[in-house]
C-alpha cells in the first residue's frame, strides 16, 4: 500500500516538475482547453437562461378571442353557447374586461402605465384550449373563430411559445453536438501533446523497459499529465465562462431593466462547474491513455 | 540458476543468431561470453535477461521457463538482473544521481532509503563526488562506471554486461573489470560479453562462433 502510494506520489511529482519547467507551454495548454470547453459552456448558459425565462410561460397552446368593445350581452351568451357546443374546444374561460383590468393594475411594473389611463382599454375575452393541439388544427380553429360575430381578434398565441420550446430543444441538441465534437477535439489535442512528450522521452521509456519497468509504471506519469491538463483546462473554462457572463450581465440587466424585469444571466451552478471540470479531467485522462497505449504498442 | 537447452534464435528476415545453444550457469559464477561481433553474444545476453524470447528451445531462469511467461510478468523477471549496455544507455537529460535512481523508482523505492542506496552504488564505482554532474561531462570510463552503478543499485543477483570495455583504453578496462570482480566476490553472478580474450583471465568462458557454442569450458575462478 505504502509502495503503491509512493509510486503515485512519485509519478505526480515527476509530472509537476516537468510542467513547472515548461510553465508557459503548460499554461497555454490550459488556455486552449479552457477556450474549447468554454464554447459549449456559453451556449449552455444562454439556453439555460432562456429556459428559465420561458419557464414562466405556460406551454399549453391557447386561442384568445378578444371581443369587440361595444359587444352586447346577448352576443356574449351566443358565443358562450357556441363554445360549449363546439367539438374542437376542450375548455374555455371567460375573462371580463373588468377582471382583466383589475389583474393588470395589480401586476407590478404596469401600475404606473394603467394609472395614467382614463378608462379601461381592455376588451372582454375568451381563452380557449383546443382539443387537438396540432398546429394545423389550431390554425383552422383560430380562422373559424375569427369569422364569428362579436370577435374582434382570434389569436392563436401558442405558436411562438411552441417555437420557443422547439428552439430551446434545438439549442440543447446543439450543445450536445458541440460537446461531443469538442470533447473529441480535446481528446485529440491532449493525445497529441502526450504523444509528443512520449517522443521526447522515448529513450527514458526504452531504458526503463529494459530494466524492468511495467507498462503501468511507464503509463502512470503520462496519465497524470493528461488528467492535469484536463483539470487545468476545466478550471480555465470555468474562469472564462464566469468572466464572459459577468461581462455580458451588465448589458443584459440594463436591457432587462428597460422592460421592467430584473432578469439577469445566472452564473453556472457549482454542480455545473464541477461537472465541467470533472469531464475535462476525464477527457484528458482518456486522450492520454489512448496516446500512451498506441505509443507503447509501437515501441514494443 | 540459468539453463539454456537447445536454444535457437532467429530474427525476422535474418539468419539464425543462435543455433542450438545449451549450457548452465550457477549462482555466483563469473562467466565470459567470447566471440567476434555478430557471433550472437548480445542475443545470448538478451535471452537471459528476457528482452528477447527464443525461437526454439527453452531458457530457464530459476526454473522458470521464460518463453512461457506472460508479457506482464517479464518486467519482474528483468528486475532480477542488472544490465550494463554496450552503449551505456544513460539518460543525458538528468544528473548522475537521477540516472542511478531510475531502477529504484521502478521498484518503488524512494526517499531517503533510495538516496542511501544510490550513494552506496556511486561509491562502489568511485563516482560519489559526481552525483550532481551531468553524464555528458563524464569521461567514457566514468560513464561506463555510472552505467554499472545503475545496474547494481537495486541489488540484482545477476549482473549482465555487454562489451563493457569495448570503447575504453586498457587502464579504464582493467578498472571496470576490477569492479565486476568485486561484485562477483560478494556473491553476484556476473555475465560479461566481450570480444577480447585478454579480459577473461582464468574465468569460465562461453565461446560463440556464428551462433554456435564452441566450448563451455570450466575455468578456475580468479582468486
């Protein structure tokens, strides 16, 4: 056990000494990895924040029927009957102009605007949830309702929400693709760096083998080197990502404030950062393992 | 301790380097492998140290058949031997101390225990004052002695040297042979390949010619 620890400590020491001797090259390597990892990181932050923003919006598609301002109570009753009998309507909900007005006044941020208005500009409205949620069916229903008397505007307001969700889904897939591609790139970068290091230490490896070094002994320092490159890259990426977000945040909060929102970009959580660092470390280890394995079998 | 039984070795695309060689060596023996270059001396040493495997025949080391060993077990076999190579194979990017440290590190010996043994090995070959020197600054004889220090630092039971005096003038050569003899006297088996008959003294000689063993005469061990 003590010997085992000794060997690991010794391998780590060798690697750290080598890295200290080539400090500039090592730091550059960290930067390369950091920037590479940072790209999907930034995309993740964007999608994650949009997701947060979209979370407040109900995903259920709805058709809003805004009624004419001068509508009569009879017409409203007619509409109510039509909706309750309509086969394509699942549920519907009536919101009178007075209720809507009170709601709007209660909403923070808009109180100032509503205060300045002399009378209620809002119409009566129905909010209809269709039975069939296919975009085509919703559009057909919306066009039919547009023709009904007393209806000023029939609006299928679900489409943009759906599009947003579709785009978020696309964003997640883009992250996945980017992570896979760049992960592959990282393995290649680290693998190549390790391969070059093996070449410069070829003599040492050959002599070590002749005097009884196991493959594991030879592999160990290179695996540590790969893992350390990954660790450094992961830390650099976290640092870069935090800086980029902080830089963006001052502008984002300004824009959001002009919309009366206190939205800001959230820094990646501790768990996200740890996952990023851990995966960078494993990628470094894997890249190094592949490179050493190939070189060792070539030397054989 | 070391037994060759009808051992042949053929390198791919080449003639047979060794043909049907049989002999046996006892623990603590000093043996010279004598022959012209190309006679198969290096191949013989490589077969003993488990660096090469025989094409046919059996090589037994401590009653273990080398051909039947798993590749993963070979490194542990090699650790039983201290190897001195024809071209030293010193590492020129580190100082003498670190060169000698390599076999100990491979065996997992580090720290003050390693330091003690490294200095002892350097002392035995007369290089104690040069532990911080880089190998490139040493003379040919000193480099060879450094290689011997590296070979003996992990206290192997067998010392194998391939043409250890090949590139040295006579004074240095005598000195090196004296060092080997000192190890023999403390019970280490010593196997030395050489093309120079004068080196052998009255020790046992394995005479090789074109891959064949001409004689395995028993000589009286030098006093």
